[in-house]
């Protein structure tokens, strides 16, 4: 399993339940670019699933330039990564 960074851990901790991009932005304290980078890395690593905002439909594709239109939730892999010490 891939090691996660401190900021990625903060994002994953917020995603036990589905959260919108705007909620993550306000709760994480990260800048837009930082949050986008963390989300993209965690999605590509299979640690986060992407959903239509306000829906329970998991997406296989999404518009990475418009993350505000989606919500996110940690996968089992992402939750397991929280038990590891961040790098």
C-alpha cells in the first residue's frame, strides 16, 4: 500500500462519509491546488471514489477541471491507509 502525506491523511479523514469539494476545501484548510492534487492522487491510487454531487451513483469518469461538481468518499483502501503513519 502506498504511503500517504499529512495533507492526504487530512483529506481521507474527512471522507468517511461522502463530502463535496467545497466542504473539503473549507474543512481541510488546504488551498484549491493542494486539495486538487491530493484528490487526484488519492483517486488514482484507488483510495477515494467519485460521485455525482447529491447522488449515490459512483462514477468511473469525471471532469478533473471541475471537481466542485462532485462528491468524494474514501474507499476501504483509503480508510486502511489512515492507520499508517503519513510521510
